[in-house]
C-alpha cells in the first residue's frame, strides 16, 4: 500500500514536471509565433501604409471647355492617370508639369504642392511649386519657398538664380547681390549670375562697377538679350552713347533667361498651346538660340498660318539667323493678312536698318505711326532713325511726340537734350536734362549734358556742380575729360 502510494507520488511529480515542460514549450512557441506575427504585421503595415492613408486630391482646372482643345485633351489624359494612382507623387507632379507648360499657374502650384507632400525630398517638385507660386502673383510666398529650399540645397545654380531674382523683385538689393555672387561661383560659365549682379549694381547707382560683370555676361553669351540691354543701360549712364545704342539695339524686348533645373526639359515637352509656344520661343530668342526658336515657331505657324504674332516672331528669329529674305517674306505675308499692325512695320524698319537702308527704315516707321499714332515707341523709333540720318531737328520733333505719350522714360528726355545741344539750343537742352534727372538722379549722361548746357550758357558754377555729380558716378570717365579741361580744377 505504501509502495503504491510512493509510485503514485513519483508518477504525479513526473506528470507535473512533464506538464510544466509542455507549458513552457507552449509559452515559448506562443512567444515565437507572437514575434513572427508582429514582424509580419509590421512589414505588412509598412507595405500597406500608403493605402491606409488618404491620398491628396487631384487638382482639376476650373473649366476644361475654356482651354485650347489640345491642352484640354492632354490634361484629361493626365487626370485619368493621376486619379488611378493618387498616392504617387509623380501623378500630381506630372499634372503640375502640364499645367505649368500651358501657363495654368494656380493649378500648377497646387499640383506641385501635392507632389511635394508625398515626396518631400524631391527638389524638382518643391522648386517648381515656388516658380508657379511666383507666376500666379504671390511673390512673398514664392520667396519664402525658395529660402526654405535653399537651406537644404545651397549649391543648386538654378535655385540660386531664382533666389536672386526674387530678392531683386522684393527690393532686397543686398540679398540679391549675395545670391548672384554665389551663382557666379556655382556656375562661372553661365551669364545669368554676372548679368544679375550687374543689374543689382545699376539699381544701386554703381554703373561703373556694373560694367565689368555685365561685360562678362556678354562674353559668355553674346546672344543673351538681357545682358545686352543691361550693358547698354550701363554705357548710357556713363555717357558712352554710341556703344549704348548698339547694345540696346541687341537687347530689345529683353527678359531674364533662367538656368535649367531637373524639370526644365520635362516642362517643355508638354507645351502644346500657342501662348506657351510663343513664350518658349521668346525665351530661346532671349538666350541667343534663334535656331531653337525657329523650330518651335515653324511648328506654331503650321497650325496657325495666319497668326500675325507668329509671323512677326518668326521673322525676328529669321533676322537673328541672317535669313533676311525669309524674314521679309513673312512680314509681307503679315501685311497682306492684316495691314493694321504697327509692330509689323517696326520689324520691317529693323530689317531695313540691318541693310543700312535708312530711308526705307524711316518710311516703315511712318507707316507704324499711322497705325499707332499714340504709341510712344513708334515716335521714338522714328526719332532714332532720323538722328542716324543726321536730321536732328526732325528727330527732336519725333522725340517730343514720344514724350507726349510717355513722360516717364529718362532716356527720352536725355536723348532730346542731346539733340538740342546738336542744334545749339542749350537753354532747351537744360530743361530736358533736368527732367531726366528728376526721373533718375543716377543718369550719368544727363549730368554730363547738364554740365555741357550750363557751360554753353556761361553758367560756370552750375556746370561745375553738374560735373562734380557726374564725376561721383563715374570718376575718370573719358566723357568728362573735355569738360574738366574747359572748367579747370573742380575740387
């Protein structure tokens, strides 16, 4: 009986031990399974997380029906693709490219913002969000976006240029100067940094300092119209009028050309409406790439053979490539289609001047005036042509007409003053130069002209005072030597 009890006790303890082992193994197995489940679920959670969050809304234009049919078709196709995968940054970003390419800036800004939300480290989406924000008119917000982006991407030339231009627009000349100097370090062979720096220096009244960086810009890209315009402006302020006239002629209708960024080429491929093509062609002309402008404008002309703007722009591109006969054919066609556009006749005048056919050029400016008698540029163009022909009296009459319609341009007043000096009418010249300086106190030629007019009138003290102001702006300038010799010591 006792032995049985002992055996039963041993069996009971053995059973308890075995049960304990089984429980431990079970707990261990449960732990292993739990770990596996957590790992698997964690991975699954990671994989499906974008599907568990709400994708950003796809941005639609206010009215597809109001758009160019080609643009509407392209947007419709991209909208369908975006709505099929709204969780992808590229879906929203591609829509942004389409909107930007076709100048729908509000929609572009919002689409890029959605793309940047999904892919915040992508430079392209955030940069073009800022670009589109600026283009829709929110300059302060665009500058803020540029500044935030510059903190993480300090060495991107395209961003440095955008920063410089944005600061310039906001009147922060010191900040703009720093940005453009940084750009010349980042992209020493690009003209934009030097041109931007020269623009800042001109706005600060430092014309003599501005010449060097602007000339560097022209050296790197002689066809960059903004650089030519700024150079002409600098020369004109310094009294180098012949050089100024040549540079300004090469800088007509100048606009800023922006450096390429990661999305530049992608934007261009989606430009399908006429306005976008004209805008892009204008940029190519401004960059000194008339052959690229010709390719784009010839495509536009194929679809719009009677569009006067296309014909005029293509004629300008042909002139830049010295394809003068083709340019003339287009302008003749434009006149046959619509004889009422003054711009066509101004382009014909420019074409005639390229061949030094000044009487023909003058006749075309007369035709331009008939069609736009209240437009200051038509009268100014006539005045310039007459001055080149040596008819200063008639040139002055044309400048007076230009001033009648636009009194806000110091160049018009200063040019009129120069013509009065040629005509030996210093009293009238004095008035014109004073008006030019009232508009821009840093206009160097006006100070020189003022000194010359006062000297001709026998007003030595006034002449000395004007010469002193001119000397402050450009000490040692060759234009001052003759006056300094006549007036003696002016210190």
